[in-house]
């Protein structure tokens, strides 16, 4: 499918890693000194990582990509604990991604994940 997704310009990327914590979805990793989009289904294309790149190496493009998969993302998010879960839900609402938000909350309910402040991860 063609959709909005990020693209990393390898020639500009210094490998500083500043984008990584801003992608709790788990779409980015530093490999061989460069940031790489390691999984299309975990990139929502909303660009939370963009503003954290000092080199301007990340852009949003429209291209053929696998569909975004909220359930795969939630499996990554839940491992990072309640603060990350709440930040992810806010991120979805801030971008009017209501369908993804509903999938995320359904996942949390199914897995009986407590994401109240002060709860341990998982
Ligand atoms: S923040 Fe920018 S320069 Fe740094 S690793 Fe990520 S893409 Fe590369």
C-alpha cells in the first residue's frame, strides 16, 4: 500500500541516536552508525522523531510500505512501562488517530495492562 512514512537520508545522518528515544513505537535503530527504519509496520508516519534530528536527516514521504500495525507497536510500548503507554495514547489523540487509539486501548484491555502512574512495566 502507498502511505505516509518516514525516510532517513543516510548521507545526512550522523548516528547520534537522538531520534531513537522519540520513537517508542520501536521503528528506529542505529545500525552500522546510521539510524535505520527497521520495521514499516511500527512507523505511524506522524513524525515524532523529526524535530529531534539535529541534522535534518528525517523526512516524511509517501511511498509503498507495509501497513502500520497498532498491535505490534503496543507490544513494544507496553514493555517500556506506564509513562510510555500514556505518552503513546496522548500522541495518537493529539494527531486525531482515533482508530489507532481504540486499537491501542483494546490491546491494553485484552492484555489487562495497568498503565496508571507508578505501575511497573508490563
Ligand atoms: S537524530 Fe538524525 S542524525 Fe541523529 S541518528 Fe537520528 S536520523 Fe541520524
